[in-house]
């Protein structure tokens, strides 16, 4: 089984509230379908999650009742994004089944504490392709918190031992600085804990789940279980498909 995360930056415009990219999602769906491999798919929230979550300070703690309405709106928005993604997948012949973290996960002080894996297991056995996503989830300490797609990837990688873990983003991999803003940014082909200190800690767009620094920390943990994680550019046609097939592609390889 191959574990793939479609980052919010590749399926949405992270700078414009609730802007889905149907072409990118449809093409990536086709690339996955072409390989015929068993995949578990996670996707980020992009502009369907981060902006509104920040406005209501859902990533800090939920102490005011007005935040509950904000949380509910984010839950609906990410579900809508998930529906768009799933529709593109099934249009390419992938038998997807959406699994909502709001119903099957529990957080504790911002960490993913419990995830009911039974639905993932049973749908996989049935030959279906589970799809889950970054969401707002109950938190035993904070009331509610944000469960990122990266946190879900870490737990799914641990439980299912995938043969490959692939993070799809809008740039070629992990860079020394933001390549969109800095033409001198260099691709880091092999990423391990030694580069953490030099990674940028800020993001181009609103991001309540942390900068590339936070994401790489999860990937390094995952790599200790799965060997390596690939970070690659999903805006370049064919790259995800080639990586799933095991071909050598332009990417960063995260190792532990
Ligand atoms: C964020 O999930 C979830 C919410 C803001 C509700 P991710 O952190 O996985 O999303 P992207 O990939 O950065 O957009």
C-alpha cells in the first residue's frame, strides 16, 4: 500500500479563500489511477481550512462559544473540499471512501491521540481507497483543535507500514528558503534532522499547522518507520505517477 498526501497548496489556491483547483485534482487522480496501486489518500485543507481556522483562533484553544460556530464552518468547508477531491477520484475510476477525522479521531493538547483505524482497514480489505483530510477534531485538553493531514499521515504510516510515503506539494521538494520568493533557494535532495535548524519557520500563506519546519519533523519520524518519505511537485504532470511506479524523480527524500 502507498500512502499519499495531496497538500492543500496543490489542490487549492492557499491565498484565496475556498478556491479549489479541479484541474490539478483531476490530473493527480488520473496519475494515481494509472498506476493501479493500492493507495490510502490524505489531503490538506488549503484555503478551505487555514484562513477560517486562524480567524477563529482554533489552533490555539477553544474557550469561547462563538468559536464553536467557526469550528463548525471549517468542518463544513473541509468536507466540501473533500467531496470535490473524492468526486475527481471516482471520475477516474478510483473507488474512494471519505473518512472524516471529526468522527474518528481524538486529539490531546494538539497531538493526535486516538484514530479509529477500523474503517481504514475494512475499506482497504474491501478494495476501496480510503480518503481522509486535515480537519477540526475534539481535543481532550483544549476542547477542539486542528488535526493536520501530516499528523494523520504519521499515524497511518505507523499502523499500515506502507511501501512508500509521498507528500505532494506545489514546489519540487524541500528548499533552503521559499523558492517562490527567493530565486536563490536550493532544493535539498536528502533531508534529515541536521537540516531542521536551517529551514524557514514562516509560511507564504496563512498556515495554522506550522511551517515546513513542523511538517519535516513529522516526516523524519515517519521515515524512521518506512525508510524514506518523498516530497515532490504535483504541479508537474507525471511526477506523482512516476514516483508511485518507483521511478527516479526530482524530489526531496526525507530520511531519519
Ligand atoms: C489543515 O490540514 C487542517 C485545517 C486547517 C482544518 P493540513 O495542515 O494538512 O493542510 P495543508 O496541506 O497545509 O493545506
